[in-house]
């Protein structure tokens, strides 16, 4: 279970519905923990863990690093051979293991908020990023992920959900929704965000008074 808002306490814990006890598994990280995914990706008969990073405290939407852990005799140990793949991956919103290439071992699929759907293929316990037509160029505010053989051809398909039309901020290929972030006011220590989209040129999506609160315009 992800301890979402924890930073200095355990970021991943186990929970017993029977006793109500929570047992820490992993210590706090620099970013809050989001989606978790379990699979025996190295074939040793024990479940290993992917920990998806969600958001830096007061740092949305900067890209935090996610991590992969081996299960070594019941203890989770950072997988240093694969961990570099997930450095500053982004704000992970969903993750699952599935044998997407049909070779008998679990691959890792990850979606990002303000990003793409990423597929990491598993080659005997070593992962590498893979490009799939129709995935790498589709960016969205993804929030859900599942797999299944929907068309009965014997291969796993991917189902990904996003915010879509459930918000006032609509987007399309010709009129995408963009997010800018930076220290717009010139003051260190706080990251500022600005939503905009293209109608021939970039335009703020918020009202001028709202933007002026975080972006100090100068003559």
C-alpha cells in the first residue's frame, strides 16, 4: 500500500485488514508515492515491486524518479541494474506488469500525468524502454491502466484512461492543452504553473488576475 502523503515516514506499508496493523516496507522518498505494481519479473518465484513516484511536495509538475525493487528473502532491495530507466520518469499515474510482447515474462507499462504511455520490455530480468506505434506520440493526463486480449487474437491490448472531457480544459491534436512551469516571479523556492493552449498562439487558460497572482508582469 502506498503511503501517498508521507515523506519522512514509510512510503510503502503493508496493511492487515484483520488486525489493522501497518508494517513499513520502504522508507520515505523525495516524492510522494503513487501507483504500485507487483510481479516476479526476475523469475525467482518471489514478487518484486515497482514504486511509481507521484508528485514532489510543492513541486507539481516536476518529474520525480520512480524505483524498482527486488524481493530478496522477503526484503525489498533497490534494483540498481534497472533503476536508471526510471530516473525523472515523471508523475506516474498508473502502472501494471503484463506480458505485452508474449515472451513469457512480465513487462512493465506506466502512464504519466502530462505525458505518454511507457512500455518497458523485460529480457530475463533486465528492462529496456520500447517504442510501440500509436503509443509514444500520444500524450495526455492519464489516470488509469489495464491490459487484456480484447479482440481475441492472443495478444494483450492496453486500455488507458485519461481526464478526457471530464474537465473544462479540453484538448485536441490541433488545439492541445499545454503546461508551463518555472520561477516566473523570479523568487526562488516556489515553482509556478501556468495552463495554456494553442489557438494560433499560446494563451493563458486562467483569468488575468489569477495569473498575475503568481506571475509578476513588468513593463
